[in-house]
C-alpha cells in the first residue's frame, strides 16, 4: 500500500471528474469564448460574493497577479513570515511587483491589527509605501491553522482606515470554512482579492481562480497574459474545477478527521516531542534531537508512506481525497513500529 501524505496537491482525478472534463464545452479563452471557463469564474465569484473571477494555471500565479494589481514598484507588502507568497513563490514579489515585504511574527501564521498597525509605514519619502496586507487561510506552515471571519473583520477595518488593500491566499479556504463554519459569501465584503485553489483539497488536477472587482479582474487579465497564463481551450481544466466545487467540498471534514487521528497517534510516540494542533488537513510534528527528519522520512518510505520534512526535526503530513481510513490505520501501525 502506498500512502502519499506529502501534499494535498498529489490527488488524481477520479472517473466523475474525468467524465466532466471530457464532456466540457470549450472555446478559446483568450478570446473570452470558453463557456466552461466563464462558468467556473462566475460560479466561484458568486460563491464568495465577489464581482468577477479569472481562471489561472496555479495559486502562485493568482497570488502574484493580485500582488501586482494592488501594489506599485517601491511599495511594501505586509504578511506573516510563514506566508506562501513570501517563502515559496520564488521571490516573485520582488521580481514581478518590485515591492518589498514587511514580515510579521504571528500565531501559527495568523496576524492581527495589533501586529499590523505598527508596521504600516508613515507617509515619508524614506519609507516604502505600505499598500497591501496578505493573509493566508488556512496557513500551510501554521499546520493548517485558520482565521475566522471575526478574526478578519478588524484587519479589514484597519486596512480601510489606512487605505491598504487586503488579499487572501485561499489555497485551502474551503478547509478553513469547513473548520470555522463561516460562509464563503461573507468573504467578498472583506477582501480586495481572493485566490481560490482548486488543485489542493478540492482534488482538481490544475487551476486557481482569482476573485476581485470587475476593475481588478480586467487589470489581472492583462497581467495573466504577460505572464504567459492566457490559456486556450482551458475549459477541459475548468470543468474539473466546477466538478470539484460541486462534489468535493462537503467531504473535506473526512480529511480533517484523518488528520486528527494521525495527530492523536503521534502524540503517543515517545520520540515525538511536539505535535501542532491538527485543525484542518495538515499535521506538523517535531522529533526529538536523536532523530533526523530526513532519516525518518526514509524509514516511512520503506513502509510505503510518503511525507515531507519541514525542518531539521520537523515532518509534515497532509491528508486529502486519495487518503482513506485504511491508509490512516496502516500509517498509525507503522508509526508505532518504527523508532
Ligand atoms: C498556502 C499556499 N498558497 C499558494 C500555493 C501555490 O499554489 P500552486 O502550487 O498552485 O502554485 C500553495 C501551494 O501548495 C499553498 O500551499
């Protein structure tokens, strides 16, 4: 048995999704003529109470386009030091937007107005202009920690007051909504941009949708083109996204249950010194100093369990659509055996 806990991006489309893809009505999306892409963009925008959407090949692209839409060269972006936009997008903020970044040290990646406000630069030529705050929900490096709408509202008010834009990296926004019970519709009022990934927990093979006002998305379309992200008969991929939105949201609670079972088992192991709370589908844990994360990953691999290191003594497990209860039980049995 192979149990792939490296990421929720490893899922493969099942029969229902493949059928939807093969039956998609397509056209040239650069001409705006792909009706399936148009449907996905409208559906996602409607779901989040936003005006418009833009289908892109990846979450990195939707985030980077948003940052470029909301900043000018020499501006500064405020985000947590764990943020994907800062850590894992290849220095894209500097390269694409020529902006600097002010890093905050939040609670498992979650920031708040008390942290943000003192880091908004005064209007003075010595300082870069603070123009954008980026939140991530759920926070990948925070072990799938999430913000509630109540947490986000005061951040929104501060941004309004200080004339800053607010963008959400919602790569795993549906995991956050599953955990908090908040409604997607209420997000549209709080954010200027939202990136929604279809290829993580939702199980589509490719794609993210950037949401914003009509004006923002018009600008975003120009930036997507210049980045080479204008796709032609992309409806085959958008159909997978529509299928994922219709079929794969309600089952995310199973992934969360599986993550909790793994976390509970890990807490019992003598060589595991810390397990982050498994709030959603990510479990990050720390081995004692006698264990090296790389060696531990290799040992698990010998039993067919794939996972990633997350630091010298840190490991990450991610549960997803292609992980079932038997696989979780097998992983727990293996964890009990190895040391
Ligand atoms: C929090 C977060 N944001 C953005 C991305 C980028 O998505 P993509 O891999 O589609 O570029 C990821 C990828 O795993 C992610 O975890």
